C-alpha cells in the first residue's frame, strides 16, 4: 500500500494591521503635519525672518492639512511668501486627500498597484469597485484641475485691480485652493480685504461656488460629472445634494432674519445685498470659514447658529 503523502500547506501571509487604510491615513497625515510644521519653523517662513515657535507652526500645519482654517496669527502678515507657499501645499494635499494624491502619483510614474494596495486606496478614497480605482482617481484629478484653473482665472480677474499682475495671480491661486478645499485661510491684506474682498459680490460669488463644489466631496462631483440627471445620481449623491441645499437655505434664512436690521453687520446694505451675504455666510460657515463681517458684533441668534 502506498502511504498518503502529507503536503504542508503554504503559510498564508496576512497583511499587517498597521497597513490598513485608517492607519495609513493616520500616519500619512501625521507625517505631513510634522513636515509642514517643521518647515514653518525655519527662518525664511516668517516676517521678519526668524521662524515661528514650534507650537504656532504645528498648529498652523495641522489646521492647513485638516483644512480647518483656524489660525493663531495673521496669515497675510506673519508668514512670508515661502511660508505661505508651505501652507498652500499643505492645504492642497490635505484637501485633495493623502491617498488620492498618493494614488495619482503612482499612476503618473507608471508604478504597478498591487491588489492589496488597490483595496487600501479604494477604501480610503471611497471607491466601491477596486477595478475602477485608477479611472475614478484620474477623473477626480481632471475635474479638480479644471476647477482650479477656472477658479484662479476668475479670481485673478477680480483681484488684478488691487494687486500687481503676479501678486494677483498668487492671491487668486491661494484663495482658489483655500475656497475649494474649504480651508478658510486668507492672505489678503486688511485694507484690500475691506475694499476688494468684503464688498466685491462677484468675487465672493466665485468663492462661494468653489466652496460648494469642494464641500460636496470628490465622489459626488464625479457622479454629477458622469450622470447629468438627478434621477441617475447615486443615492449618496442625492442625499448629499439635498441635505446640503436644506442646510444652506436654513442657515441663510436664520442669518438674514437675525442680521436684517443690524447696522454693524449687513443692516446698511440693500435687500438684495443682505440676501447675498446671508447665503454667502451660510455656505462658508458650514465648512470654509470665510467672513465679511465682524462676528463679535453679530446678534445672539446668529452666534447660536454660527458657533
């Protein structure tokens, strides 16, 4: 009789728990914050040269990467041009998404993405089908670049009257990224802020559209880009759009009623201007954080809805 031969089953290699999507995102954003904060402490990053204290640099880096928009210093005066460029880069990567940028770079350099890497990236980006990762990432980048280009052009058109050509271009690029990524950082000087920003309805309209497009999310944008009809949108897209419209409308209505007669905020404007500023602050207040009024002079009802 022939004895059965025992064959040792090959060991199954399980991926490390540290290589799951949440951990990669956590450590990726953590590394980005540390790098950004370290660069902001360098002498050339501030005005005058000398570098920012570690706490200030790390807080600013964290706020830029997470597109929170909270600041402890005046971004337009405290940070030098190189410092502002660093913040610009942190907002760009943080708003677009660490995994989206990483996936796109791998596609550009022609690096083959393994199945395990596709699973991780699909989970992080929010793609349901692994096979569509490359296509969706490419679509995201194409749409975003087109929005960036158009936003920079439109904002430059409005800012060129207040700055030199190249300064206006830099201001337009910075605020396009800050608006679309809902970051809320601004480098417009105080005098120009009042003359060319707070009172320029056309400029604020462009920024409002950028905030809306960036706030509804990449997958929603791609779905709207591909399927032009509401009935063909996915359930997630329809819920995002409908919920956003409801919240924007409610916020605008509350702001309009609460500040209608407040001379310190919008009470001195026409009815149409009051309505516009109400819509702007409702949309910006949800995610971006740009303001044209002094909220310390706003009514208690406004402060209750816009903490």
